[in-house]
């Protein structure tokens, strides 16, 4: 298959590109950096472009079988009003430009990222794909983001909206911040630690993306998370055990909010999401258990 990836040099994008190439697919990746092409392969092409703007990069969409839309500014920093606009525009405008450039009535699958932040802070509620959205910034962003992606259905294109949990893998993502803290003996739960932590191993994420591309019954919103969500305090305890480090240094909620502002509230929020659709399609998780997942990553 010919697969087009936005956000191609990010943590997920670069790993997904290698995974697809190893399966024999052709990959065209697009991103802003021009001098950081890390993959050398005869079936790999990198385009440097600002995907929030229309441009020649859109011409590559005329000859593809699948699109995986991963573009978006990182949310893992303190949000100013200006940076929130960057977060929003990087997702909404990229998705809009992709949909506008996709050909009509062609057998294409459009997999566009969203997030479990769609549900907002929901405490202990069990969240499958049919649940209603929240009303905070990330929830409203996710609602708009998904609407832009689903516009492609008017062109006869199958759309999968991938609501990502926190992706755990080597050399990037959330663990690149958590592991150094634990190794420095300052790891522990965030706030009370009672909030639910929706997670997914990077290997399962890549397998799930290929799975939905290959299964025509998959469409609409799908939770990309492990079947066993855990509480934040249990994540801290398990990561401490795997790293052979203590996990009793909590980060108080008031300090999280003081340092990170509005984003701190996101870290203290709770989404008990379950991958109801993936399980109904009989997708098999390689890492359904958090300890096995962390052991595989740390090793």
C-alpha cells in the first residue's frame, strides 16, 4: 500500500514509518523540519512542508491508499493563549487541508488522530466510543478536529477517528519525561493519583493502525487505548517496580497547577476509556497489561 503520514518525524510518525516500511509498504511522510530526515529507504519519501497551509505537498494525495494524520503541536507544556492557538490550528488546519486535497470516490482510508481528551474529566465513568464529549479546551478541540476529519465521508472516503490515549514507548512520548524523574528518585503519583490513566503501548498502536486500515468495517471514532486502564498511582507504583526505584514522591495538585497552569488540570483529569470497538473487531493486544508493557519498554 501507499501510505501518507503527516507529523512524519514525530515520536509516533517516525516509528510508524519504520513499521510500515518493514511490512513492505510505501511511505510518504510530511513535516515541517527540512534537514532531519532520519529514514533512508527506497520506499520512503519525506516532504518538508507546513501542512497548516495549502501547497504542493497536497499533490501527493492523488496517488495514495491510506492517510494517517498525526500532525499537531505538542500539548505537553504550559499553555499561553498564543500557544493554545498553535495547538488548535496545527490540528484543525492540517486536517482541513488534507480533506480538501483528497480525491473524490477513491478507495482511500483516512485515519485521523483525535484524543481521549474528547471526553473531558469524567472521574470513574467507563468511556466507550458512544460517550458524550466534555467541555474543556481539549474536549472542544477534539470535537472540532473530528468534525474536520469526518467531512471526508462526503467524498466517499472511509474515515477512522483515532482517539489516542497516552502512548508509551521507547525514546519519546510520556515516558521520556517520567523515567528520568523515577531514576532520580523523585517519581510518584500526580495529585491524588486516583485519576484514571488511559494508555497504550506503541507497538499495539502501530498494529492497531494497520488493523483498521485493513478492516473495512472499522470507521468513525475508535478509542486507541489498552483494555485495562489504570489509576495514576498504580502507574507510578508499577513504573517504580520496573525501574527498581521508589514511587512515593507525589507531585501535589496545587504545584502541578501552579507550574503548568491550565495544562496541569489536564494531567489531574481522569478518563477511564475502554477500546470497545477494537475489541469488537477482535483486535488482539500484545500488551494489555501495564507491567508487561513497561517491562518491554524499559528492557
